C-alpha cells in the first residue's frame, strides 16, 4: 500500500490506538506488523479471531492476559552454556511461564465456542515444574530464599550466628571502655564489610586493633579489635560461600530455562498474537465496531460508517453523524459537493480509512451489513501539503500526489482526491479536474473526489458510472448537517457561511448579486431538489414505519390464526379420542353385561344391572360434553377486574386487560403476565361470572411444570423481545431462578438486541452465553431475581 496515503488517511493512528491497548511487549510487536492484506482468507481469519475474542471479553470469563515484561533477550541469553540470569531477570521469565499456564487452563470445557482462540491456547505449552522451581528458590522481591538449597540454608544459618556472636563481643568491649567527654554512643557498625566499633580520636592506641576509617568530623576512629579479627574473617568467608552458592542456584535455574527457551519463545509469540487480537477486540468495543463482509472484487458498500478517530475523540458513536456510500461496477466514481466545513474531507477520510481497516482484518465503525472489497492500492490526496523546503505550492503539492495516483490507476485501485483541481484559476482548475476524473474512469479505477466547481456537477448526466453526492446544509440555521446524500449535487453556500461567520451583510448582498444568473439558477435548482428530497425521505420514512407496523400486525395475526387452528384441531382430536375411549369402554361393558345375562339366563337382577350400567354411561357422556362446552365457551363473560386463578401456575391474580377473544393480561402481585383464557378459572370456584356453576364441573390445575426455555430463531428483534417479555413474566411468577433463551448463532444481531434488552430488565440478575453443553453462542442463559 502507498505509504503516503496510509499516513494521510491516519492509518498509523489506528495502529497506535490498538497498540496502546496491548498488555505485553509481545503484543506491541505484533500490532506494529499490521498492514492492509490482499488475501481474503487471511483477512476473514483475523476478523473471526477478533469476533471470537470480542465475545469472550463481552460475555465470557475474564481472559487471562496481563502486563508482562519483555524477556525474549533473556531467553536467548539462557541458551548460552554457563550463562547466569540474575534473580530479577528470572522473575521476568516467571511472568511468561505463569501467563502460559493460565492460558493453557482457560475454559477448557467451553472452547468449542471460540475454536480459533482455542488453537492458540492449545498450542501454548505450560511448564508448571519450572514455575515451581523458580518459586521455591526466589521470592517476589527477587531475593533468593534460604531454603533454595540445603547448603545455602546451612551457610546463612552459620552466618547469622557469627554475626550475632561478633556483635555481642564488640558490645562487651565497648562496655569495658572508660567513658570520657566526647565519647559517642556504644555503636557497632560496618566498615569495608567488617564489624568495627567507634573510638574517640584522642583515646585511640595502636594496640587497640586495626584502624579502618574515621568519621567526617575526624572525632571518631573506627577500629576492629584484635580479638574479633578471626570472627570477621570467618564472616567474610561465609559471605563468599553464600555468593558462590547463590550463583550456583541461579545458573541451575538458568539452565532449566535454557532447556525450554525455544518453547517459551514460541509461547511469547502466541501470547503476542492473542494480545493483538485482544487489543483489536477492545478497540472494536470502543468504536462499536462490527465485522464487514469481505468481497473479492474492488468494491465497497458502507452502511452508517463513522470515522473511528472521531468516535474515539467524542467518546460516543451517537455524537458522530454516519454516512452510507458505496462503489461497484455500475457506480465507479462519486463526486461529492457541499459547503465548506460540511464534512466532505471527513467523508473522504472515513471511506479510505474504513477500507484500509477492513483489509487489515480489523472491525470497522459501521453497520454489520457493510461490505468491503480488496484493493491493490489506495491513493489519497487530502489536505494542504505545501512545502517551502521543496518549493511546492498548494496547487503543486496536490498535482504531485494526483500524478502519483494516476500513474498507478487500475481497476483494483481506489483514488481519493480532495478539492480536485483547487489552488489555481477556477476555469483551468475545473477543466483539469474534469480531465482527471474522466481519465480515472477510463482506467477503470474507483474514484471518490470532492469539489466546489459547479461545472463538474453536470458530468453525472453524461457519464452514468459517475454519481453526484452532497453534504447537506440547513438553510434555516445556516449550519451543515454532515449528512451525505447520494444522487444529488450540493451547493457550496459560500455567501451564506460567510454571513454566519460575521461577514457584513452589505458585502454578502453584493456577492449574491454578482453571482451569474446560471449560478443562481443552479443553486436555486439544487435548493429546490434538496427540499423535495427531504420531503420524500420524510414520506418514505413514514411509509416504511406504517409498512413495518402492518407487516408486524399481519405476522402476529397470521401466527395467532395458525395457533388458534392448531388449538381447535387439538381440542377436536382430544374430544374425539375421549369419545372413542368412552365408546370402546362402553362396548366392552355391554359385551360383558350381555355375557353375564346369557350366563344368568336373563334374570331380573342381571337386566336391572344392565340398565343401571347404561344410565351411568349416559351420565358420564353428558358430563364430558358439558365440561367440553364450558371449556370452549364463556370467555366473553370475563372482564377487567375479575379475580381469577392461572390454572397452569396455581397462582391467583386480577385481569388487567383482555387481549382479543382468547388472551388476557393478568396482574399477579407486582408482576404482569399474558395467558390464554382457557388457562383461567374464577378465583372462587363456586361462583363464576356472577352465576352458579354446575357442581359437576371441577377445575383441576395442570400438572406440567413451567417451561424453562424459549425458542426465538427466525424472529425479528422486536418479535423476539415481545415473546421474551411474556416468557420472563411467567418465569418470575413461577419462581424460576434460571431460564434459557435460544436465539441461534447467525450474524449475532438478534443475540445483541436480546442481550441489550435483558441487561436492562429489572428482574434479570445476570446474562451469559451458554456453555458447550447448553447450546454455546446460540443460547443466552438468564439468571432471575429470587
């Protein structure tokens, strides 16, 4: 990719922001290698890695990445025979060893939810024995422990005993000294690693011992008495033995590290890759990024794209106005016009930077329905790059960059030219700009250019592969809206903007009069078109909302009708089964009675028994028919305010609202739920709807337990949320502590909408993705308040 264009489009700033989110020097090294790629498979692989780690960050357990020191040079040093790492250096290696162990043990059961990240975790090697060896010998401050070896423990034990012995002996010597004026406190101190005592200068005698030092004032000599010389010598010998043993221990640990240095270097590389992916996932969260589709062709279709650096600067996606724009084989070039400070340059940079980020495998600040193709190169001429040192004027610097772009023009090259042809005579500049645009079209390049030249606005009428676009301007407030409109040119509004910035009104009026009639007519035509376009968009928005509402109603009624049909068919089948069962039972009874009559030779007793059995069967059939009629009729007798019992839940409540002919919204305590009318019975079973019920009718609650999961696959976000709301109401009333929302994996859009809704629900304690045995990323597990 053209290095100048990468800089102009601020691509290095994106890399720097991602680098700032890295936790390890290994990750920083990997991020610095990020460049736009040209292989679709590689791009999509990185996109998938970022998406999976983003899901872990947002929904999974905390990912075990933390700040590490760079130990790669130390690992190389450890390979040298006889080399020794210092204790503080070994602790840096220990950080890498510990991180490797934590990563290898991360979420082993749930790795099927993030297979690409799992590959890194599986490839990372753990060395628990090395961590144990280091931790046994070196403490957290970098000091070697006494029990690092048996010999070191013995040396230090003797050393401590020798120190205590010599200090006691020196204190005894001091206590026997005659205290005279000028005598200092009885202090035992060290000089040249030997224990000494302080003697006033005027009391010093050569036979007292070895003189090692004197105080800064010269009033005190520091003397090593003769009787402690051997003890001091022994202490020095022990110090040497301690240093030798410590060196032996450090060399042994260094050798252990050296044996594993190749694997640890590979671990560092893998952790660097994970750190890069983790940092990119965090950046995606920051800019509310999404994974665009990647196309093999050099095209793009950006939906609601925002400049990522503006999102970071303002700290909110909502504060940046989105733009939707695209280039394909039928629309190969776009000419953007509009007012100064209207956002043309930002729109150009947004396109270029978004394409570069997508080709780098990064998420972009645009809607997930966006797509970006693969370009061999991107050439950008944006901003004023005049140079005194190079004797380049504004016009010269623009032309130099444009020439570079045109030399590389091809059908897989994207050209981005800001204020094309500016900086010179308007007529010549306009003609030059037109020639440049036409040359780019002939080469087959994709082109987006901005301009203020009115003459260029008519090119789209002659060349169908070129389309006009404009940044809108609010004439009432005299302020830009930063909204990009395709298909219509815009005015520069130079006079209006000058007036808004404080230019005296007489000057603005004169400037308006000096405008040619053709310019005025064109501006008026554009203004009229803008007004009509706004009205059309408003009408289109209203029609879209009405159409959406009508489609939702149609879908709801279609679903309810289908549900009702199923219920009627189910009730019919149930009734038929009951009837068949009854008839079969009756047939068997009659056959038995006939057999009994034949055996008893038609005695009076058997005949009376036969008639009694027939009456019982008739009564049973009458009761069943009566119960069936009462189960399917009488719904119209319910009204708002009635106290009822929800049969399936065994809970009583009050009808808040009747919904259609077969449902009602019930208030149970402080919870609302929607149920079928056939699942209700009056709270008082003796009297219903103000009239007496037959004593032969009984209401038996359903035995089945409440459902713990709901399936939403195939639904829109609004339909799914409506169903989840009812499901949660019923779950709360039923006292369920945990439920499962099955939404499928798909693009993840439905899951995100549901997660956002669930996190704001007052009865929800927590939300997480399902484990591998619960459905993985296709299921959201919801914990409810007790």
